[in-house]
C-alpha cells in the first residue's frame, strides 16, 4: 500500500508542475499582450500549451492505470486473508458504479489538462 501512496504523491507533484507551467505561460502571454510586444512569441507560447496539456493528460492516465493495477493485486491478495478491508471499502461506495456515492478523482483530474488546450 505504501507504493500506491508514493504513486499518488508523484501524481500530485506532476499536477502541481503542470499547473505551475501553464500559469507561467499565461503570465508571460498576459504580460506580452498588455505591453503589445512580440505577438509571434504569444502565439508560440499558446501553441506550446497544447503538447504540455497532452503530456499532462497522458501522465494522469498512466498514473491512474498504474494505481488500478496495484489495487487489483491488493484485491487478489485479500481473497486469501480473513479480513478484506479494501474490498469492504469498495463495496461501500458501490464498486464505482454509482456516481452519487463515488466519483473517482481521476474523472475530474483528466478534464483539467483539456481546459488548457
């Protein structure tokens, strides 16, 4: 379980990195537009945001897939244990099928990079 926590920490740091990167791009663009300077740099900065957003999106998906695989292993191990805490938790939230009980953060997290495209 410690490994899933580490993956989540790396995922959070990646999100912070990309939010900071996009904020910096928008700050530079805002400054250049306000000063009416270098319109070609503004265009380059805005176009650079597209691959950054795509990489961010792919990274979030990769972390999601990695965590999903790790939890499959945990659930497989739990079948051999007398107490199945993670399975009980998953059952309590409707096994992810009822959005009113559980909406995975990844569903929201995957939409954020698309906003910047």
